[in-house]
């Protein structure tokens, strides 16, 4: 009798063994609870048959080992050279401590946007450090917690200047030496808003004709100058001054705030964040104090908790687009939090002395190069510079560029007769020798010791004076500081984050590893195309797979957030209508749509018309048809989220699309809920003309505490000619600074598609729907489930209605904060319906974790019952005192419930329990007393007292 028993278990099946949480046996138990005979039967009950796709996704899956081997082969097709191209992107050294403990640490990269501050104190402190760093270096008192890239930050600053300017002019001045990609994005953003762009030399500025102006400091070709006279001239007419600047340069140069600038913008990329062929990188914005409530993006502020202890939170959230919709100041829904955290730790790691030393070394290397070239008879400009020079080479331009490439160096082509050179932190004597050799200079260069910065432009003020920038010189201390902050947070590496519409799924280690390889990380976005053959292959194959998944014919990978994708999609529609000589400007948007939708439409110059919802949460078809008819030949688009934001598949989708097309409009299907469609429904086959995909949701890019994100757009063939172009080209319609946006993280989604395979992606969608229906079924007796499909099923998320509990004094906030005691991040609160919780478990959560979450919610429901039946008052219950801290546990206990109930409710781990570092945060206090830079050390002592 043989002991050998054959097995069909495949340990290399990534989709079913690693990514998808429930096992087949657990799925059978869940289907029984749901009341479905099989997974196929559940899907048939959930998704209308009329929209199901016919052809299966059929590419084979790779194992993790095979994927990494494929990635190595593709990476080898990229050629990593020393890129001295500059133009806003520079070589930098990521301290290994930051690479290992932040960039490669799931405690940091799997965290969600810190809307629940009690479980986000670590990342909030890191972002507060970032704000302090930016405010100090730019010399302006208020900074936000990052934007998407320098070009979009500049465009946001233009819009902000228009809102705040006292000038009645309709033009915005753009200095001719702004980075070209920044000019391109500004022009894209200005056109639909009716803003006239005046591009000229700074010397030709007429301040009486503009509401604002933007200057590059240092300029794209290296020039530095005192901007005080120009800024004073602008202020005399009520106009605002924006300065696009460089944080490393500001370690030596007089800061924009000292020149009177109103707003400063730029990129923090060279503070330890690899170029990554374009991103992701954290952009910054800082401003005068009186402009802070008009500043777009997120602002971390200092508040207090229920005991008066100091606590951080996102301040002024009522400015954000998901609340203000078409009245929002911007549609930025994705910051670059993870990259801002990296940049802030770079500043903490080096401190002001280290940053100044790096800046001086960079500058003197640039002077060394300039001196050697001048000594050899070359014409070098400018005379005053920080790190960038241009060399006039005449007809020898092509030869010099080729000679430099032959020596492993990329230079910038400037006009027809010059080359640009930007040295950086990675430049050393060897690089300088190879560079000069390309110009035929073989003698060793003499290291410069005197600066090429005029005395009047040298910085006089101190910066980074807060103790946090002086405490972490030793790596041991730095490592412990990063660990302390991460321990304060609840990220996906600790527990399920059941956020509806945010799809917090597994970000597998194998998907993440390649982005830190130098073959992908060290490429400049404007390097010659033949050096990026590996990126070209990866992006082309990802594009093919996304087209197969969506039913669209073409994709643009440029938008670097979901909101940017929406914006780019609507711009594409608008350009299509213009090409046909049609003046269409009405956008129909259901009341249930994502909050970014109306903000994006407004930014594109469209008039938003809101469509009602039917009682079951569907689009009110009669109201939609009526408003489409009234719009008539002015109907530009309809924006639909499918499945709906209410978490159901509407049967009327094709009819909505048909009505839109009959009136000549285009259908924009928001891809935020694509996790319920992949492999089952193709939006491009059911009436969609354009969709954006949130790669940071459906396709496994991690949220990183609120970014990075990517929002590429897919379009049908008739819209393909109108997609965003290369930001280096005139009239490109570019929406981001780099041609492929945050290109390096596209590798994550590509790896996800390769390891899952077509069948694995489809199964992931099916299990996501199963998990959501399992939660809805288990909770249905305890909580009202707000919207169900016509056959009693939800899609990939469900909405729990907590409004009935308000009559007993229990709020949705109480439930959300109580879940923290159970060791969970709260679901999405009060959206799309106020007073509700929207739950999305994703396919990656195991049955055990989902059951733990259900146990927690059922225990909370029992506590609500205790309040409702008078056994305890709402303000004395654990619901109102949640979340409970260690300080609560050890303090004198005089509450109407036990320590056990308060601190160890059902569902909470006992040995590995998560303890929030602060109690419930006072939101109103933080908005009334806005402090958004690091408070002095005494404030911590006062809070402790």
C-alpha cells in the first residue's frame, strides 16, 4: 500500500493561494450564509445578464518567482545613465534607512488617508514634519501635506491666485523660463477656465494686465534673480505672485517668502525620492497665512483629544471636493503622502546642517564644471546659478549630446545650439571628469571653492529649527523614531480596512519589489526613449491588458490620480466636441456620484446639472431623460459610477447610455468601482466612451497614507486622438508633468495583472462580491442595509444605515470610533449618504478577518441596544468614550461599564491589541485654532500636564 497521495494543490497559484482571502471551503460556508447555491449563481443574481461580457480574460498567470524573473528581463532593457537633464528631476540618494523602513515597509505604504485621526497619528506627524520643512524652506507660514507634481501644483496655484486676487484682469503671467512641462499643464488647466496665459520674459511683465504671475526660481536654464521688484509691482495692482522653486536650492538661496511671494510651489523629489521615470513625487505648496483657507490639498493641523492631550488631524476638511462637490477649491483627491513622508524623513535624517552641506556640494560641483568649460573657451550662462548651466555649442550640439551619452551621461538639449547641465546629489569627481571629457576637456578639473551666488541672494534666515530636525543623526535613533510613528497607526498590515469605494486590498510584496530596483527607479522621465525600452514594454503590455479588461481601444497613462483621470477624461470629451464644431458644456451628474465628479466637471468649464436618485438608489431615469432633453445640443457628457456609489448594479445603465448618445453626449463611466467589474463587465462594451481606472484601488497600487495614485483613462477609438499628449510638446493637452505620470508604480499594476492572470482577476471580482454579500447577509438582522439590487444583492460594497440610532443619541461617529477599540479602521463614513457606513471588504480579506469584523459590529449593535433600552445613557456608554487608550486603562475607573468591556470588546485581539495613541480628537478645536507646523517642544510638555 503506497503512502504517496497525488495532490492538485498548486502553491504557486498566486491568485487563489495568496491574493484571494477565503479558501474554497470557506467560500462554500459563506455562500450558505448568503443563500446562494454557488458563486456562479450569486454573480448571476447580482449582475444584470444584459451587461455581462462574453469573452473571458484569458492570459496565463505567472508565479511570484516567474514574475520577478520577467521583471528582471524587462528591467535589463532599460539603460541607466547619469541624467544631468534637470528640468525639475534630479538624481538623489535615498538613505537606506528610509528605503527599508518607509518605502519598503507595509506599515507605511498600506495605510489609508488619515481621515480617522486617532489611528493615524504617526503618518500625521510625519506629514506635519513635511509641512514644517516646506514652510521653513520657502519662508511662508502655511504649507499643505503635498500635491501631485510640480506642474499640477503650479496650475492649482494659478487657480488659487485667480480666486484670491483683487485684480480684475483675466490673464496670468508665466515667466518664459518656467519648466516647459509646467507651462504645458498650466495652459491645459487655464483654457477651460477662460484664463488667458501671457508667456514672456520676466523683464516684460506688465503687472497691471494680470491677476497673478508665476516665476521659476532658479529658472529652468539656471538663472537666479531677486524677484522682489516684480512681486512688489504685482502687489501694487492687487495681483498675486507665485514662485516655483527648489527645496535644495533654498538651503542656500534667499527664500521666496523673504521676497514677498504669496504662494510657493515645487517638487520634493530630490529629497530622497527616486526619479522613477516621472514619479511618484510629492509636490508642495505654501502660502501666506491669510490665504490658507483657499489652499487646495490636505493640511495637517494640531488639535486636542478628549482629555486635552495634543493630537493631529486633517484640518479644514470642509474645503475638500467630496463635501463641496462643484464648489470645491480643487478636485485633488490624491496627495502623494508616502512620498511626502519620505521627503520629510530625508530632512529629519540630514537636518539643516546636512541639507546645507549637500546643497553646497551640489553648487560647488556646478561651479567646478562651469569654470572648467569657461577655461576651455566655452560660452557658459548664466553667471549666477545654483546647480544648472547652459553651454553654447553651436552646430556641435548633436555631437556633444552623443559624446556625453557615449560616456554614460544624458544632457539636456536646449534650443538648436545649447546644452543644459544640471548637477545633483549623485554628482562626484568621476561624473565631472566624464562630463568634461565629452567636451574634449581631459585635464582634471580644479574643485571650486567660491560660490556663483550673489551675496544679496544668499539666504540669511534659519530653517528647520524644530528639535525634530536635530534629534535623529544616529541611525539607531532614526530607526526608532520611524518605528514609533508606524506603531501609532493602523494600516492594512495590522487589520482589515473596510472602506467602501476605496478598495484596500493586498499589495503583494512581489508586486512592490521592482520599483526600488535602479533600472526602474533611476531613469529620468525625459531620458532618450531608447534608454527606456523596458518601461515601453511594460507600459504597452499593461495598456493591452487594460484594454482587454475594459473594452476600450486606447489608454493614456498620464493622469497621476483618480481625480486627474476624471479631469483628463472630460477634457478629452470636450476636445472631441470642439473638433466637430459643437459647443457643448452641460454635464449631467447623478446625486450619488463621487464628489470629485462635479469638481472635475467645473474645472473643465462645464455646467453641472444634478440628476435625482430613485428611492432604491438608482438613477431616476425619468429625471435623467428630462434633463438630457433640456440640455439638447449642449449636452457634453454624463458621469456615471458603475456599479453605483450606492453599491448596486443598476439595470438601467444601457438606457442611460442610449439617451445620452441620442442627444450627442458622451458617457463617462467612473472607474472607482471597477473592482466589481473586472472579468465580468466591460464598461467600453456597455455604452461607455471613456473611463478612468483607479490603479490604487482595483489594480493593487498601495494607498500610501493618501497617495501615490494613478488614474489612467481608457477611451473608445473616436476619442483616442484627443488624449493628453507629451508635456514637452506645444498644445499637448498634458495634465501631468511627466509623459506617463507616476510611471514607476505602473509596474505594480502590471505585476498584479501578470500574477493574477485573466482567470485570477475574474475570480477576484467574484470573491469581492461574495465577501460584500456575506457581510450584508450577516448584518442584515442587526443593521438596515440601505440599498440592495433588484434581486436583493449588493455589489462589492454595502451601505449600513446607522441613522435610526440617532434618536437614541448614538451617532455614526460613535460607531466609527468604537470600531477602533475592536482593532479596525472604520468604513467610509457619511458618504454617499450622511449618517451611514459604506463597507467594502475586497477579495483579499480572509473569512476569519471578515468574521472578526462582523463580530465587532454585532457587539456594537448590542451596545446601541443597551442605550436604546435605557440600560445606559449614550453619553456614559463605551460608544461615546471610544476609542479607549492605555491611559484610560490604567487611570482611575469611574465609568458605567467595565474596563474589560471598554478596552477589550469582542473582536479585539488581546495579546496583539492595537492601542490608539490618543482619544477622540476634537475636530472643531483644530479648525478654530489652526496650527499646521510642528509645535514647539514646550507644547508637548504642556499637553502632558
